[in-house]
């Protein structure tokens, strides 16, 4: 199978998704998320290079600074502040969740073959596979973890998947759209982080299953 | 037989004798450096093993012929594997290096080691053996899947054809990388190295491989150490071959450069493993399956890659 460099990077990012599902260590998860986002940023840089769109370089740089460095550090800082290191409570054991993600990777390949494609337009099947599998990996992360902070990470992985889909199928979106999305993600993570402090303060843990405890 | 093939065979023989010793010495040296010690010289394992051969042996009086027979069998299997498996680019081609034969010869050596541990009737040996069986059960899918993916892609189960260089080789850098990662993680488990077992531990309750050879002494211990060193070198060499294939691809490289590259790559992987062992901690025994799951995941990635490639329009 001949893969272009952008496709290989997209696939590399998609392979990090299952690996994140396989570890309950928050720090491992966050650094893997950073690696995954950095791979996407390099892919954006390559798209910018091949399509001669200088604004995409700005997007790639913003992704590296905000999503690959700032967000993992911020979440790591929060995890340190509320003294959580591992997500030891799972709906599904991490190895099983990881193998489920691999299954979803195969499934997304089948799905990407079924997508209606306009023959005249550019379509990258490997890119679509990687993007769909990232979305599904994020969903698996969100559904199998019980700590609120891991669910934020799952949400971020899903967001990466949607970004990758846009990147590989549309040659990148305009700068303002990208910047708006980045700002939204950043604001979302900040608010979620502040909420974590509050949840921790009022419930003394961040296990989402026990959030219903206060009900009558 | 041409002069070149004779020279290649002589080089291979030299590498087979020297490399296991140096790999062992290199790992010890690097680990010592990380602990702020000078460390033993690189060839120290050779003198250790030579010393053990000269020592008198103490054998438990409940052992039978199985004890010595298994130790000899393990060494024999490892030497056969060294000749069969293409772990160096200049290894002379030998017919019959089938991937299933090779994998189950490793299993045979493991079985012999388990018999060895049980024959001495030591409870620690039985501990270690039961753990070793658990680990091998879990890790077998990983090595099988990655090698099978390579075999399907190159349409042959003959390892010397899969790992062939040049025009009739397999040029899939992504697949080679994934298979190499899978084999590397699997070999860490197969060799009972760091994340699942600490080879330098002194606590019998947590040992895996060391517990099984606890009752060995003198020449038997030397034979065991030697087979383990050869096992390690073969596996690291095989992983190195995967990564070399990923980098080299279809470009033609002259055999001497390739030979130097394979030897160097084996040492680099051994050094990386030593660095990893110095900075990482051993995982809890109940967490070991989670580590092995990563190896299996890489195997599954390799299979998915091959399946997707065969359906490419």
C-alpha cells in the first residue's frame, strides 16, 4: 500500500488513539494526546506547503502551541492540583477498550469505502479512515472512563478527529474558522478545568458515576 | 561454494560467538552508568560464563535427567534458531526457516525451561514457571500476528524470503515499523525484561525468568545464561532487521554496509532497552497484561494494514 506523507501522519495520529485508550495513566494519556496533536499539526503544515496557503502555517503553529503544548500542560496541572494520577475506575478494562478501538479502526476503513464520493473532487480514503477512527476512539475514551478529566481527554480526541476530517477532505478550512474552533476548544477545556475544581470541592472526587449521589 | 559465501558464513559465526556476550555486557555497562557506577568491562559476561564452566555444580538430589537434558535442549534450540532466523543481513541462507517452525521452536525452548524449573522441585521455580506460562500465553498472539502480517504481504512463510533485501524484498516502511514495534514489545516480554520482570531483582517472590534458573549452578547456570544471551541477541537482531527494512526500502545498499548496519542496530536496540530499564519501573504483576496488550495492538495494526492494502482499489 502506497501512503503519501500526509496520509502516513494522519494514520500515525489515528494509531495513537487506541494507545490512549489502553492506559489509565493521566499523564501518559495527556502526553500521547500531545503527540497526536503534534502529528496533526505537521500534517497541516504539509497541506499548507502543498496547497500554497500561508495561513495554514499559522493554523499549524497555533495548534502546536495551544493544543499540543498548552492544553496537556493545563490539564496535567489540574490533575496535580486535585491529586488524581490514574483513572483506576473503568467501565471496560483498558486493554479491552484498546482492542475495541482497533476494531473500530477496521470498521472506519469499511465506512470510509462507503462514503459517497464525487469523482471530480479530491478524496483521501486513508485520511477519512484515520479521522473516523479518531472520532470513534474519542467516543470509546469518553464512554469507558469514569473520571471527568479522562472524559475531557476523550472529547479532545474526538475534536482532533473532526479537525483531521476537515484537513484531509477539504484542504483545510479558512483561517478564521480554524481560529474560532481553536478558541472554542481552549475555552471549553478551561471551563471544564474550572468545573473540575468545583466538582472536586463539592463532591471530593471527580468520578462521574457518583455525581448523582446528591439526588433525593 | 564461492569465497564470498564462505566469508559471509565465517563473519556470521564470529558474530554469533561475540555478539551475545557484547549485548549482555553492553546492557550491564549502560545500566551501571545510569547508577553512577563504572560498570564491568564489555567482555565481562564471557569471563563470568567461563568461570561458571570451571566451577563445581551443586544439584538438588530430587532432580532427574530432565534437569540437565532441558538445559542442553534450550541451548541447542537457541543455536538452531540463530542459524534459521535472519537476524543479521549476512546470515547464510538456510532452507526451512518457516515462521511457524521458528515460533514454536521458541515455544519448545520455553517448555524445556519450564520442565527445568519444575524438575528441581523448588517452589520458587514453580512460581516462576507458572508466571512464564502466563506471559507466553499472552504474548504469543503479538509475535504471531506481526510475523503473519509480514508473511501475508510477502506471500511466503519463509522467514529468509520475508526478510530478503533488494529487488525481491518487501518495501512497506509503515508495515515494517509497526511489525518492528510489535516484535520489540513482544521480545521484552519473551526475554522477561523490564516492564514485566526485573532481570536484576533479588527477591524470589517477584522473579520470573531468574526464579526458574534459581536452582542452576556451575556449568548448568553457564549454559542457561548463554542460551538466554543468544535468545536476546536473536530477538533484538530480528527487531533491528525490521527497522532497517523500514529505512532502507527499495534502495540498493552494498552488503558490507548492510552488515555493519544490522550489527549496529542490534547494539542500539540493546542500548535502548538498557536505558529504558534504567528509567522505567517494573509494572505490577496484575498490570503486566495491560503492557502486553500494547504488543498485541501493534500486531492487530499490522494485520489491519495488510487487509486494507489487499482491498485497495
